């Protein structure tokens, strides 16, 4: 996770997110829960192919770097 976050900063990406069922891990890393509606539209085009769509039970988590 540390390497991924470091790479994000190197690439000029200062807002990272995850969809997860492992909320405690991401909270420990500094992420906070957010609304799925706040995520980029690109996420939803990827989600269309998921067997869980549209009843996904994953939680959106976000971190501002």
C-alpha cells in the first residue's frame, strides 16, 4: 500500500480511492468512507461488467494525499 500511495504522489495523483469489503484495513491506512456517487464516472463503466452490479455491497473509501 505504501508503494502504491508513493507512486500516486509521484504521478501527481493526490486523491485515491478503493471499493472494499475490508473497511478496517483501509481506515488503518488513513482512508475514510465516502459516497460511491463521489467516485469518477470511469468506475461505473468498469462496474457494469461485474456480477455484483448494481447490488454491490462494497464500501467506497477515499484518501487525500
